C-alpha cells in the first residue's frame, strides 16, 4: 500500500526464542500512527538498527545438556605453551 513510505519506531519487545525453521525472531515495536494509515494486520518489511555490538558465543541447541537442576554447556579453550605450540 505504501511502497515508498517509511516510519520510525521503538523496539519494545524481543522474543527469546528463535524459530528453528526460519531462524527468525518475533519482535514488537511501537510506531507513531497519527494519520491512521497503519492498520492492524498489515505486513511490513523491517530494518532494525542497533548501535550496540556485542561478542557472543553461538551454539546449536543440541550442544546444551538439559538437567533438572540446571542446564550446562561445555566449552573447550585451546591453550598454548610459551613456544606457541598447542598443549
């Protein structure tokens, strides 16, 4: 309906679950709609800009050991001796 129009809004909610089939996440944003052109159920292409960058360790779900008293993930770190050889 509005191919050349754009609106700016604020990201208000991020779902913590990633869809395994599409690798998408659900988000909710608040967008001012003073003129009423935006209606419930409309489709949108969204571009999310974030000034914050963080280093994260991404692991597959199969790497998590689920247990009744807490979930675990084992990480291996390669160590090197003073000569630079792996130990």
